[in-house]
C-alpha cells in the first residue's frame, strides 16, 4: 500500500496487486466486523449457565472434544476471520487471568457489538460510542465494588470456598458430582496455599486421569501419583517410611565422549569386560544401599541385568519417570534431584510415609502412589471416568474450579451469580446515563441493555421466557433494592441468589466487563479492512 498525490495535492492510496485484494471501508467495514463478532456470540450464548448446551468438536486427526467451556470451544474452532481471532484471544485472556467466565466474556462482547450496530445505524460516530462504552464500563466496575460481599474462610472453615466452586461446576457436565469435586478442589488448593501471603501455586497441584471406574471415584491424594510401576514384577508393591533416591543419571556404565572401538578376540577378555560391567552395576546398587535409600526413582531406563541385580539386592526401583514428575516428587518428599552417583548422600534422599503400587480393573494398568510426604505442599487430584472425553472435560472443569478457589484466596470479595450482578449493574448504569449531556448517554444506555444479555441467555437456556423473566427479576431488584435477585435457573422457587448459594468472584466479573469493553472499542475503531481475495 502506498500514498500518492494528484496535481491538486489531493492524497489517494495505491494498493499493490489491487485486483488480488478485497477492501471494505467506513461503515461497511464496521458492520462486517460487528457481524463476525456477533456470530461467535450466538455460537457461545447457548452454552452459558447451568443449563447451557455442550458443543462437540472434531479435530482434523479425528479427536472428539465435548465441552461447554468457552475458551476450549473457540480454541478448537478453525477461525480464519480477523475479528474471530480477536474473540479467541479475548476468551484466552480471561482464561489465563481468571480461569473462569470464558463463555460470559464473549457473550458480553457480542451483546455490546449488537448494541453498537444499532447506534451506528442511527448515525452516531463510532468513537463517541467507544467513549460511552468506556465510561459505562468504569461505572459498572465501581458499582460491582459497592455491591460486593466479603466472606471469611480459614483452614478449618472452607464451606464458603466450596459453595463458590460448586457454582463454577454447576454449568459443567460433572454437575451431578459438584459437591464432592468442589470439596476435593478446595482441599487441594488449601493444602498448597500460603494463607499469610494470600497466594496459591497451582503448579503444585497435579491433575491426573485414568479411564475406568466412575466419576464418584475421583480422589485427592496428599502426595504424587506417577503413571509408572515397579521395574520388576517381583519387587515389593508397598514400602513404608521410604527413603527415595531421585536420579537423573542413567543406571548403566558411562559411555566415553569420544568414538572408540573395543576388540575382543578371546573368551577371557569378554569375561573380564562382563565382570567389569557387573562390578560397575554392583557398585551403583551398593552406593544407593549405603546412603540408606529404600526406593530408587530414575529418569532413564536400565537394562535387565541392572534390574535383576536391584531385585536381588531388595532395592525397589522405578524407571522412565518424566522430568516434571521428578520435580514434583522432589518438592513433595523434600529430596534433591541427583545428576551423578558420586553426589548421592543421605541428606539428598526424599522421605515418604507410604509408597504403594495400585492396579486398576482387569487391564493390569498400574500406578504408583507416593503419600504422606515430608512436605505435603504437593497434591494430586486423580480423576476416574467412563471414557476419555468425560475425563478431559472433568480436567477442564477442575481447572476452572481451582482458578476460582485461588482467586478467592487472593481476594475474598464475591458478587452474586445467576445474572444478579449484571442486572444490578444495568440498573445503575442506566440511572447514571441521565447525568451525561452528550451523545455518550445513548452509548451508556446501550451498554445497560447489553448487560441484560447475560441474564436473558441464562433464562433462555433454562427453558424460561427470557423477556418476561428478566423484566420480573429487574422489577424485583428495584422494588426490594436487593442486588441478590437473579434468574432461578434451577427452578428452586426463589430468585435470591444468596439463599441459593450462587456466588461468583468479584475480580472475575470485573475482568469480564473490562476485557469485553476493550475488545469492542478496538473493533469499533477499525474503519478499513484490506485482505487478500479468496481464490
């Protein structure tokens, strides 16, 4: 693209290879961008809330994913449109920062784009619309601060955290087990949380899954679960008070760095070499025994001779353990990862109260449980399920719940779910619109209407009449001045979300509004789209 001037000094743009490019300008570009954003909003709107529908997505290599998680749906979709990619980034940002509310943020952005289109058709300049939306988002965020409640929790009183995690899990496939999964999640987070610094390192929580059993068999292990078994079938399957040597050096004679060749022309030379090798293995096993190790966990493999020698010397061993798992085992047991045998000392051994091998079903699959560790700040959530898709979706659901629990430990402010926070913000923003004299007041009112899209989608997905339900709840909030009134999705007979224990994190809700507004402002400011023509 180049800028040129005619004889009257009027500028015009020259596009290189103009015939191979398509171009949209002005209001047409904005409407095309809005239409693309609204298309994603309509896809995800039906997945919002506890009665939201699931989507089935098939990858090019045939893998099937069933989910209603907004970030996963958009991640798996093959998106070519530029605005579509912005929506994917929006959902991903919410997932990275908060971990929950990925569907809601796209619904919010889509509703704002729908309202913006109506304002553009009335002749309002897109910049004035964007400024009005920015003002409205600040009003909504400040109002959320004013209606937020704080709750106190402690290591002994985790019920508030469990209730909030149950709200997150209500909208997932796993909602029939939401109580037990929420308790497992919160106990896992509290085990690794630093309550003084109000911080949680989620890397210390490992989520493992195994096909078989049922969802109710999901358990929390105060230790590490490794998808390996003992290297020899005759090694003991249970070790009490284990001293663990964690090795990253191979259990075999060292190989010279330079190229070499050994000529063996007699049986005596071969036997000497064999004895030397056996002696080397013997020394390594003896070294482990001398420092007091009762279990060896090695990153690399070892051959049958070393394996047999370990079994004979009554030293159980596990081989081919991954680097990430080794790090977690070291953190949990208080051990040090040893890169060379010469550095192995008793102080570098990890301590675990119980190491056991467990077999599953008729498939002879085995896993290693390392429990009652010296440092219990590393836990594993072990998920069981009927098929791979259920386990993958449960992992995604547990991830959302873990993030919510972490956010509450960082900031224990909550707002009420079921669309109650959005309706309250809508009423507050609409009331504030009259204080603005400029064209922005139209945008502020449009923002208030967009906030109603979330409770309307919740009502629609629950099989209720959306407009009637929203009108009734809004009237109830204004009449009783009760910001806890929301959509009764579960048909419990009360609209009070405080009574239903439906909570959402304050920072998650604020992030949704701010991120959605930022993306919509970006889309509204685009007035020229130059793209290659399709062949």
